[in-house]
C-alpha cells in the first residue's frame, strides 16, 4: 500500500500541525548519521557481522531500491522546532 503524502500533509496542516517532508529514506538516514552508526557497529563487530552491517545499510540506502522507494515525513506541533533529518 502506498501512502498518500499529499493528503496526509493537507489533513495534518488543516489540524494545525507542522509537516516536514516527505524526504527519501536515503537522505533522511544520512542526515541522521547512518554512516557514523555503520562505523560504530562495524568497529565492535566480528568480521562476518561487519559484512552483514554493510549489506543491511547498503540496502536501506540503495538509490535503486529502498533508498528512494521509501519516504519519511514528520507531523508535529508547531512548537516542536527543528526536527532531526528534515530541512525546514
């Protein structure tokens, strides 16, 4: 099932919420520091687990797959201020 982000935005804004996004998953995760997280996980992982970490994160960021197919959107109270992962 696809999300109707336009309708979601309209409904949230009509209710007085601030809406940020949608943004592609890859950009969202990168702005949250996924590469630093990858490095931290691999630093304490066994070699076979480090390869699995790479494969999993690469899958999440893949521009031909999940990196662009999945989106993130934030719906928040106007008083929340800037939200990590989203540009104002």
